[in-house]
C-alpha cells in the first residue's frame, strides 16, 4: 500500500512539474481597471485550489452547526429524563419553531403550573393540538374534542389524534363517528397493534348495536376478535358458548360475565354455562350473578375478598351500587359500573374486575 501511495505521489509531482514547464507564459486577470499578470500554471493552480477548498470549508461549517445542535438535543433529553426541567426548559425554547418539540415544551410548562397557551397557528402538523388535547381532556373534554378535530383537519395522518378523538366520541356516545375514525386507524395500524385496535372496533360496534339494534352490525361483530363489551353481547345470543370459551382463553371471562349482569343479559340458562367455568370466575362476580338471578341461597357459600364489597354485604347490601368493583388497568382509576372507555385516560377496553384485597390474604400466597 505504501508503495502505491509513493508511486501515485511521484506521478502527481511529475505531472505538476511538466504542467508548470509547459505553462510558464503569462496570463492576464482583469477586474475594472486593475489587471494582474501571472504565469498561466499559477492561475490554474489557484482556481483549482479554490474550487476544492471552498466547498470543504462550507461543509465543515455546516457539520459543526449540526453537531452543536445534536449536542444541544442530547443535553435537552438528558436534563429532561433526569428531571432538571428548569434547565431543560431554557434549551427547549430554542427549538420552539419545530412542532415535534412542542409536546415536551407544554408538558414542562404544565409541570411549572404555567398556562398552556401556545400559538397554534404557527404549526401545521396537528402535533401541537394533539399534545394540548392530551393535557386538557380531563378537565375540559369539549375543548379537547375541538383541538383533536382541528388536529385531524390539519393532518389526517395522525394516528394519535385519531385514537384519542375516537375515545372522546365514545364517551359522548357518538358511535358512528367513533366507528369511522377507528376504521381509519385500522387502515394504517402497525401489525403489532392490529388485534388490539380490532378489539376496540368490536367494542364500538357492540355499543352501537346495543343502541341501534341493527342486524348488519352483528354480522361483522361475529367476525371480529372479541372484546369485553362484544363478548358480553355475543355470549347472550345463540352460539354464545363459543364466545365464553374464547373469553376464557383470553382471560376476560370474569369481565364479560359482570358486564352481562350489568346489561341484564343474564338468564337462568346461561348460569349452567357460567358454572362450567366457575373456577375462573371470582366470587365477587358470582355474588352479582346470584343476586341478579335471585339465588340468594347460593350467596352464603361465597368467599368475598374485595373489602369494599364485603362491608356493603355485611350491612345487608345497602349502597351496593356504589361498590367500585372495576379498575382501569392503564391508570388505576376505579369505577362502579362498566364502560368501554376510561374517562380518566381515554384507554379503551381497559376496565378489569378489581383484584381481591382482603388483608389476611398475602399477595403471593397460592390458594389452589
Ligand atoms: Zn384509565
């Protein structure tokens, strides 16, 4: 390799010497009244040299700017994740022209208790509206709805906004709109999340069916993967046994049965089916089932773990409708009755039956 380099260098020097020898004659360069006479070879060398040097300087400067920006970004993320929000905020201000940074910015502002006002018209991708909606929906759902509709108006390819707005529509009971949005979500969903989003569609359609009783909806429901809501609806129909088995496999059978109880889908015939899966259903849920079917003699055999429910039963069932038997597995919020969407985090299909919590039950103890 060294030899090749030396040879290349030698050829280059030989060429330069020969080029100089043949181009010693003067060349004239003029600008206005000034004129300079220089040997031709020198003029060629100078112009070729400048042609190389200027782009190199230009790209090096550009790279230096990029590196300093990258360092700033790294510093920003580092401060943010180590929770030095004040320092992070100072750097964030420099990135405010980039819409993708706005969610960080307003989150930090919220942390400082500052107003979340930002100039939304500066941004065009709908990220700003989506981020604001995520921060405001808990105390102003109507405002969040407007923000999300605006976000989708600016850039319809915004899965985050679609999913949030779909949940908001579900809370308002606007199932047609929720359904249309969810179909858009499914068109572009990444394959890892497809089944989850199909279950969301199943819940929307089940809710819609319960409201409108349109048979066409049912046809599609039978072909979708089941959700807790659609599972409860389909279980109460002919062929429901299959749905029970599917719900059992998915580990959502207790929820499905409790929803059936709440929606008045339970019948004495269904009880046989339920008893087949008795081992998978907590006593808390069975309590509601027996109560609904007026089988008070069965209730004595139950061993209720949920402290809140136990206390209400001991007092003769007074305030039963206030027992928070549901909890959201995403945000932990507790509820007294089932809903497909959690108002506290906008998660869909996230409610589950609360775990038993009796103090004399150690958490890791196996009960068989
Ligand atoms: Zn939640």
